[in-house]
């Protein structure tokens, strides 16, 4: 099931681009269970929870379940919200990390959750995914993308251009030439600090649409992709 299938109230029903909140604003409950893949289209699991920072009102992490069989032995991973890309065509998330590298990511058991307010723990998570713990980032949005080809996993994201806290800054775009410091395969604003603040193209104004990019090009400030 995708987020469109979990839509109880018809928020994603209109796919013409003329009405409805998605994909700029999404119902958190509809995102639970969404599949996560990498740029090589390998299955990385699914979203189990979305963690809200109650001090800032921002989404901090998506909790990803990976591994195991039929829910047995699976491991949980807190993935920084800014490290994800919302694929609005296939209605799933894309995470720029090699599948084998994810197995070595800082994870936890469902019966032993970490203290996510602990600064040392948070720094470890953001360092692994190459994101900025000081920036409230949102997932990039748009049609399916072949991220960076997965040459070295998410760890190499830390070398992105100045002003980029991690994946999700700038607009998600096509597979052409990108702005400075943005991963190959994404159109984005050079040195963007938050969603919509940089130059460059956005994409896919409606969830499930193959349409143009006029609607999303002005979106900024929302932390729920």
C-alpha cells in the first residue's frame, strides 16, 4: 500500500494539480508503511514511525524497519527527515544509501529505543547519513530519481556544497545538470539552506502526477514533504 491507498479523507483524491494539500503537506498517518528504496531500486524496508521534535514542531526522523523476516529480527533505524526523497510517482521514499551500508547504520531494537534527545546520539546519526543536526530539513519531492548511483553510500553526502545540510535542501528536480554541491541526479539550488530557498527546478506538483513544476516551485517552509 502507498500513502494514496491510506488516504482516509480524500486529501490525495484530486490528481489534477488544482486542489488538495499533497505533496507539499502530507498526512503523517498516510506515510506510515511507505516503502523505502535506494537509487538502485533496492528495497530498504518501510516507514514505521515519524518522530516529531516537540520543542520545535519539526519532523526529526523517520523510523525505518529493515531486515528480518515477517517482522521477526528486523532492525529499526532513525533516518533524518532531510535525508529522504519523496518519490511522488511511485509513492514511496528514496534514501541515498547502499543496502549493505545500511546494515552497519546505527540502529536499535524495538524493545530498546534510544534517547533521541541525546545530542551525542543525534550527532552520530546525522554524521552517518551526512545530514546537518542544526538544520531543520525536509525531504526533497518529485518524480522518481536515480539519486547518485550509490557509489559510496550516504556517508559521502557530507561533502555536499556549502549551505547544504544534506539531501532535501533545494528543490527536487530532473536528472540533468544540478546546482553546485547537489548530488548528481537531483536538480537543486546551489547552497540552499531549506526547501525552496535555492535556485533550480522543482518537480511534480501533485502526488501521483506526471505534471509540470509550477506549483511546487514556490513551496517553502513546510517540514512535511
